[in-house]
C-alpha cells in the first residue's frame, strides 16, 4: 500500500517520490512561464539557510549545473545572536554539499554595526530596519558578483501576506513592485528579483525540504515574532483553514490586476540614484543612508 504524505486542495494524494516530482515540476513551470531566465543571465540566490532559500537553491542548481556553470549564493548576516549564526552554519553545509559558491556579506563588515547594535541605539521596527539592511546589501553585493538576477525564496504565503499588508496600510502602490519577477521599471544599478517558489505554499516548501533531508531550522526569526507580518500571517492561515483556497485566491486576484497597477504607477516609479551613495533609490537619499545618518547621530 502506498504511503500518502500529502494531499492538495483538489484531493489528489502524493507519495514521497510523487510529491518531490510535483513540487519540482511546478517550480520549473513557474520559471518558464514568467521567463525568469534569459540567455546569458547570471543568477545569484539570496541564501539564508532556511527552508525557502535552500529549496530555491537546490532546484536552481539542477538547472545551472546542466549548463556546466556554478550557481552562486549570497547570504546577509544581519547579526542576530542565537538565530543567524545557526542558519549560517546550515547554509555553509548545504552549499558545500551542493557545490554552490557562498558569499557572506554583513552590515558589520560594511557599516561597522550589526542589526542588534542598531536596534539598541534606535527606536525602530526590527523588521523594517532589517529589510533596509538586507535589500541594500543584497543589491550591492549581487552587483559585485556580476549577477543579472537575484533569486529569492519568497513563497505563496509570503506574497499573500505582503499583498494584504500593503492593502491594510494603504500602500497599494508598493504592490506594483511585487510579482514572480519584481520591479515596475528597470535601472542599470538595480538587480531584478525572481521568485521561483511563487506558487508553492509554505507548507509545501517545509514538506519538500524535510523529504529531501536538508538540514534547516523551521523557526522564524526571534525579531519577527510580534511583527505586523506575523499577525497577518496568522489571520490568513485561520482563513485558509476555514476556507481552503484563500491564499491562492489572494495571489490569483492580485496577478490579474498587477499589469494595470504597474502601467498606472510606472510613470511615478522612476528609480533615481541616491545623492549620498549613488545606489538605486526612490528618493534623493536612500533608506540605507538615512538609517546610517540616524545611527551615527544617536548617542
């Protein structure tokens, strides 16, 4: 008798080998459908050592290695004791086993402070500050690695949460930057993001990495436990439990309106260069330089 390990919303059941084939085939279809790879692209994976980035890197490595090329990964060490040090250890082991070249960047090395040190000085939302640091360093070091695209591990749950968060906060214009391939406008200094796991649920990613035997931790960042995102995540999960298909419904509806959203906002979404660091910015001084200024002025 077959051992069933997963059943999808349609009621179809999967054994271990069937689920792995289903998962990988769906990711491959997403990559093809949205043209995530162009000829001559150099893909760098945004690595954390968690389940999503590990699943993304493993599947992309299957594609890149067939080209006779070596996949590269970039990890941002924000400096979160008891969490990031563990995921870095897992990331190093995974990349060594997979033959992936791993580069580690950090605010400590680049700016002489860690996220924890900055939080001790400034009264700011941890997730917002971490996002500013990570986005800036990802783009900066991706360019140093000559990347043309950065692959992130964002899954369907992540995207559904972000869409609703933007709605709740009245920041619908920010959603124009979302989607399987991000960005409203292109800029020579901004490396576009791709999301191969876009249509995979968080549960499916967890099952996949467990079945593949990858060494990853399944706990969230301690700084994010009381965040707005965690509240929205719990809300969506409750809805999904009572009304299966809610997450897919959010994303499918969002993708229907995304082209119109981008068309309307494109003229207003011009990427400029920060007057301080010359990196891509939405305003005269980028968020990273603003943060640096506040940190240096704080006692």
